[in-house]
C-alpha cells in the first residue's frame, strides 16, 4: 500500500520522516525500533490490533528510556 495514499504521496513522505527519526533515536542511544510505521487501510481492523499488540510488546521488551531520570 505504500504510494496508495489518497493524499497523493503522503505515506511515502511519512515513511521518510519515520526513517529519519529512527536514525536520530539510534544516534542518541535510544533504540530506533521505538517508532515504526505500518501501512494499513481503514478496513484492516484486525491487522491493526495485531500490529499494535506486536509493537507494544516489542517496545516493552526494549525497556524504558535509558536517558530518563538522570
């Protein structure tokens, strides 16, 4: 579905931004997997729920912000 956004190329630009933020997170010592982008349509509620649960579990596995509370 990349490139099939009804806002023309909005999801392609969003993907670039997410990749940029992932890079920044890695540079600052945070895991870049803390932010992810998944392309789904409004009709894919089941896949959304699954992806959300999967991402939540991954972030919990990464752990809290190592830069916090210093």
